[in-house]
């Protein structure tokens, strides 16, 4: 297995990547008690929107590993990783450094290892909520992830 690179590149070089290529990302639909966890994004892109937790795949990291890592890092929940339930592209005009972000996203179905878990948000999310039906006003990508997790309108 290849070693996972957790070193971040300097911002000017990252900006060049954002400006010239799509990013590989993994999102997670954490399901518990018939509901899916959404987080309120504090950062660009999609700042101020309800979203499923997730983020970039690291060099050498398998996508399933990314899913487990993002659940633990972003909401503090150790999870079992199930199948991919949705894959799509997103393009946002409001990325970091005011550079549009193009990402290729795969959303995994996850469920908590510990039945007595308690979400603990990282510094990039202001709030969380559990939804058992699909609320109005969500980004179409998030809607498709929730539908893939079994929720309805």
C-alpha cells in the first residue's frame, strides 16, 4: 500500500491547481436512526449551505479511507463505510482565493461504529442537523446524496 501524503502544498501552488484542474473529493452520508447528518459550511465554496461532510482525497489514500477520515475529522464520528451512493461533478464560482472550484465527488453511505456517538464539529462547520426527509433549498448534489441514502421529499 502506498504511503498517504498528508503534507499540504503552498497556497500559490494550490491556487494553480484550482485554476487548472478538477479536484477528487469524497463526501459522506452518515445515516443513524433513519436520518442523515448535514453540516453548515463556514468556508468557500458553498459557504453558508447545508452539505454532507467531505473533502479532498489525499495522494495515496483510497476513497473508502477518505470517507472514514472525513467523518472522523469533520464531525468526530468513527464510521463503517458502505457503498458509493452518488457520483457527480460540482462547479462553484466562489472557491478559496476567489478561484472557481471544479470537483469530482463521490458520496459514500456510512453508519456510526458506536451507537452512542455524539457529533463534534471541526473548525470549518458552524452547525449540524439530522434530516429524515429532504428539506427544500439544498444544492442538487446534496439532494442526490440524500436520495441515495434512502431519504425522500
